[in-house]
C-alpha cells in the first residue's frame, strides 16, 4: 500500500509541481515511432535521479523514474514525431491496487508531455510548464480545451488539437521548463 501511495503522490507532484497534464494522449497510433537510442538508464550530471527506459510491447516504452532518495515511479511512455520534433507522452503505469474494481476505476491516468531533443550522446527532456499554461489560458481561454483545477489546469483537447497547440508554443518563452539534459549512465557504475 505504501508503494501505491508513493506512486499516486508522485503523479500529483508532477501535476502541480510544474508539468502540465492532459486527460488525452498527445499521440494517435499513426504518430508513434520507436527509437532504440532511448533504451538504457539516463541521468543528469551530478544527480542521483535516474530514468530507466526499456522497451515494452510494440512501440511502447516502460520508464522507471527513481528520485534522489531511491523512490520509484513507473510510467508507460510513447514517442512521437510532429513536424520533425520529437515528443514523449508519459502516463503513470496502472498501480496494482488491492481494492475492488469500482474503486480502481476512479483513478484517472493523466498524460504529461516532454519535448525531446537528441544529440549524439545526450537526451534533453523539456516538459510543458504548468504555471505558464495556467497564466496563458487565463489570458487566452479559447487557445486549447482545458478544465481548471484548484491549483492549475488539465488539458482536455484531442491529440491533434494538443499537437497544434504545442507546435504553436514551441518557441514561446516559459512554455516549457528548462530541459533536463541526460546522459546514458555507465553500466559499470
């Protein structure tokens, strides 16, 4: 039960600590790509946090994020390309709850999106920024379908509408958080 609580806490932390979330995915099945380069364990310089990326069935990835204290969060991820830009769509993996089906059906998976940039030796992930999104949508409420929550907003637009919105704001100052620049972790460490 403690693992479930930690995973749910991490999901809420993602939603309110900076990463914008959506009820719908960023992708359609036709948008998905698979990039073997992503497979492995990635970390930022001088950080104990890791992102272990493995292949799941089809074009899916499994990502296990481990924070600096060793706590883990498991995600299902999908990689897609929109107009030659790569994005990663992350959804928390369904926790294995001991409660009944009726109880489990009340957990809604939320998607978060990261702009992904690959160099020869690094991967940069930059998530859509929740504070920017909240302010932007307060000033431009018809820019993209959304619902307001107590602390922020949750996007409710279709995948194609979300893609269009992200492309329009790729170069908007503050729309994406400072990129996490990660390198593949040495296997010997």
